[in-house]
C-alpha cells in the first residue's frame, strides 16, 4: 500500500471519528464521502477515479462493491494498524478541540 493510500485512509479515519463526536458540516461530509469513495476505488486494480467517473452506473456499482469488500478485507488483515490509525485520529481531534 502506498504512503498516499495510507494518508487517505488516515484522513478518512479522522472524518469518521469526527462524525462520532459531532454532526459534520456539509463541506466536511462531502470531503469525507469523496475520500471514502477514493479509498474504495483504490482497492480495485486498474481503476482510478478518472476511469470510475467515466463508467456506467452498473460498472460503478460493481467497482464500489468490490472496493468496499477489499477495504473491509484490508481492515480485517491489519487490525493493529487500523487500531493505531483510529487512535491517532481520535488524538488529533481531541488536541484540535482542546
């Protein structure tokens, strides 16, 4: 996994943790949704966001399902890293609010 992909997942974890604490503003929610979509697409070989955007709705749905399944599998295969990243996201939010 590339450092960019890890950074995107870390940013999404921050979004997710923030949503646990408060209602996100519209722009935050939109950015979080876009990050999540980019993460899922990133787990599908030979597909990037540009290719995803040009797909039919059926193709996008298939990529979305496959990307989600691959992301869930990645989380299950990396529980320590996921826990660490989520804890770091919580810490960042607590420091920002403090």
